[in-house]
C-alpha cells in the first residue's frame, strides 16, 4: 500500500502543482470564467491516459519503452516552453500593476489565446505522467494484491491534489505582485526539472547518449520513492541519481531564465484599458463538459476492462526469470539465443526498482516502477552481442547478458543506428581525457619555476595526447593539430601561451568530431603499427585496447568467431613486449573488425 501511495504521489504532485498555480492565476486575473475550461483540460488528460493506456495494454501488452520515453520527453519540453512563456508574461504584467491592477492584466491577455494555452498546459501537465501511472495501476491489478495497493494509490493522488489546492489557496490570498514573483520562480524550477527529465527520457529512448557520467547518487540517502524525494521531484525535478547531461540541461535552462526573471526592469506602467467582457469570458462549455464526462467514463471503463483481462506475470516454459533486489540480480550473468526473448522480472527488494538492458551507455529496453513483490514481463527482440543489465539500483554492480547467434539464424547487417552507442561512449571517454589534457597543459604553464613539476606535467600531457591519437584517424586537420601540440610539448623552450593555445584549438576540434567505429579501428591499428623508427608505448596499447573493448559487442553480433579470437589476443596484448606476437595479431584483428563492421554504402554516405 505504501509503495503505491508514494509512486502516485510522485507522479501526481508535479501536475497538481502546475494546475494549482494556473487556477490561482486565473482567479487573480479576474478570469474565473476560465476555470471550467481548466478542469476540462484536466479531465481530457485523464480520459486520454486511461483510454490510450488501456488500449495499448490490450493490443500490445505495454507501451514500448522507447515510445513511452519519447512521448514523455516531447510533452515535457512543450510544457516547459509553455510554462516559461507564462512566467515572463507574469513578470511583464507585475511591473504594470497599480491599484486594482485589472486593466493592465486584461490588456496583456487581450483575446482568448493565452487562456486556451493555459488550458493546454494543464492537459499536458496531467497527460505527461498519466500514461505511466495507468501502466503502474494495471500492473497492480495484474498482481491481484487485493484492494490495499489501489487504496494507497488513491491516497497518493488525493495528497497530490491537496498540495495543488494549497498552492491555489495561497496564491489567491497573496498580494498580486508577490504572487506573480514567487509563483514565477517556482514555475521556473518546475520547468527546469521538466527539461532535465526530458534529457533523461531522450537517453532512455536511445536518442541522447552523451554526458552520461554520474554527477551524484543519493539513492541511499534521499530516495526518490520516499515522501521527501517525491515532493522534491514534483517541485524541483529532483532525481536521486543524475547524469552530467541532466545537470547541465537543468542549470543551462534555470540560470539564465531565473536571472532574467529576477532582474529589475524599468518601472513603467501600461495604460489602463477597459476590460473587454467578450475577450475575457470563456465560451459556454456545457456540451464540451458533457462530452468530456462521457470520455472519462469511457476511459475508466476501458481501464477496468483491461485490468480484468490482465493475467499475473507467471514464468512460463520459454520465459527467463530474473529476481532483483536493491544491490543484486539473480542470475547476474546469463546467455540467451538471438531473437525474441521474454523476461519476467520480480522485485525481491524493499524499494521500487527498475531493470534495464544496456548496450554501452544506450538503454535498449527497461521496465520501470517495479514495486516490491511485483513481477513485470519484458518481451523484446535481441540481436547477438554482449550487453549489461542493471541489478536493482543504478549504482549497484551490473550483470551481463550474452546473446548468441544461432547457425540457423541469418546474421543481421549493421546500420548507422547500431554505431550510436559505441560512438557516444567513445566520445564521452575522449571528453574526459581532453579535460585531463587541459589540466596537464595548465599545470605545465604554472610550473615554470619548478623543473620537476614541469617534467611531470609534460610527461602527463604527452601520455594523454598519445591516448587521444586514435581519434584523429582520417581527419588531416585534427592530426595536424595533434602533431603541432606534440612538437610544442617536446620543445622545453616553447612559450606556455603558445602551448596553451595549441591545446585549446586541438581540444575544440576534437570535441566537434564524432568518431565512428571505422575511424576508431583505423586509429587503433595505426597506434599499434608505428612508422619506421617509431615505438609502441604503453599508452598506444591502452588506447587500442579501449577501442577494441568498446566495439567487441558489435563484432559479437556479426562475427562471433572473430570476437572470440579478438578476446584472446587482447588478453595477451599488455604482456607482449616483442615487436611481433600478440601486437601483430591484434593489428590483424583490428583490420578484420573494420571489415566486419563496415556499413552499407547508403549508411556510409550518411
């Protein structure tokens, strides 16, 4: 019961917050006539969530993970844009308000478009979380756990509605200037949370795979499925574990918008304009209200029918059972044949968990909001490869999923989409190494009076530069920039400013390049095959090994035998001090990997 309560509180509080602010805004701007339209938007969102969720559940069992995440990302970005537009209207209106305030407000709201936009905002705020909530409630019904979880979910929604009403009541009583100012600040925090969550959703949909380094992980201190975490999530977009891209998106949105909103503007007034009753009043909504009520009843009926048809997720003869807790999964390593696979994931822990299949940093499939004791089914098509699986909390050690190709199954050709995961992971690796290079060059410039420190900084910068060398393959300008920086680092008399400028130019060019597997492998092979008179350093071996490990899962899909050979040669590479041996074998493997991962001409031209 408590789990259902917390999940529905978390899903409902953000929508209730937005609706409460919009309602108080309508009342304070003397547009109480628009309130029925606001509730109409909320009711339409509830009807759409119930009907669409039930239909998808009956037809295909559940909204596909990528579709659900993409839906949430688009709705979140649209809602954030609408919220921001409303906030800056508030700022403009607040500066023009004197005495009764209403004439200026009516002038700013000339016509009915702004009110209709607010109604649409209420719809988006509710429907964004509505589908996910419907699937969670259907999963509860599937478990046949009695009335307690449903009662907990109802209490969670009621408490979220209570928070929204409290915001509404407070907004109605506040001085209008204070109301506009502080609700504007609160809305900007909500909008920033929407933007950050949209970035997370785009990642889980497989469309954004950059900047996935973990910035903080408070899962054991302030879990998002607790009451404080749920409230912070609704008000400020809090996530217990945030990736760098989400934090950057949050701050990049919030910092300038909040600064602009709080900036003191010109103290001017807007000429009073007599309010236009025709422009202020909402058209009669009786027929629309009746139609919406029928839609809500139809959606509720569809939901009840889908819930009655749901069968518990029982492990069948062809299913793969996975048991997860907060820190483990059983089995933690499994091998399955390529093709359709059906997993039944059971939460044996005490917290709400999710289970993901990852290809590098890319999320292939997942099931979210698995309550303690609950089982959820995940059916997906798997291609040959070596994947990782999450085991409980995202900070827990991860498991391994090996998908083997069968002799009877034709090997699928790779496409450009298959390259996104390894390319994104390699780009993140290059970004970290590039930042370290900048630090080493800066340390070199600051240690001019300390020869030992200069020597250490120069050695570190040269080693990092060699680790970055494979990324320059096939790009003459980037390779020239690397060679120029190498020359400056080797020259002890080179001015620090020139070295710093060359380093910055190289890092900028590197950050703008997306290195696809063919170039990655060409660069790795070049690192292990120096020109005459050159040497292979430990950094060259490490860089080539990193590229090989990143691309092994793709090779496993199309050439399993080659993948096994590469693993053997890779294991012997660091211990091979001879010019030949494993190093020569590895160079041949890299060329074979280039052929195996070659894209069709159509994708190569793209």
